[in-house]
C-alpha cells in the first residue's frame, strides 16, 4: 500500500506549534521538513506524517520586525506597534546587540524568534 501526503498548510519561515514546542520549518526534504526550535538551538527532521498535527501560530508575513530601544543580555524593550507603549520581550538565544527583533504575538505575549536565513531581506530588483 502506498500512502501519499500533501504539502502542509505552512511555508518555510512560518511559526508552528509541534510536539508541545514552538518551531519554524527551515527547509523541505523529499520526506518532510527540517524544523528549528524557537526557544533553543535544536534542529530535527520531521516526516510529513509527523507534521500532520502541527498548528500554525503565525505565517511569515505576519511576523513583526522591531527596533530594540533598550536591551541587555536577555531582555529587549521595544515600542509595541499595536498600542504604541513600551513592552519587553525575552531575546532569542542567537541575538546580537543592535540587530532588529523578529516577533510574533502568541497567547497575549510577545515571542522573539531566532534569526533564520529566510529572514534576510531579498535583493532589491532594478526598476
């Protein structure tokens, strides 16, 4: 018997809840996807069958890029774009001082995402 799996409802760079943690798919393989965990440096391969229960928390176009006004080793303060009030977020494990933050709003709190190659702005096209 042959089983066919369709491509999931998310793309590279989206944020998904899978196996009780927050992950981002970083690349596709013929059998599934390579997943990167948001809260620590961990990568794992997942088959299409494994990913059937993954729930999309945010699509890549919904991610919010912010400038940190104040930051230390673990927390960054920024101007919340929805309320225009100062808010704080735990910085991702790979944060470097001076870099912009990439955030999602989840469970009424901000979550900072680690940097992925897909987050780099694309090359500008000549007009």
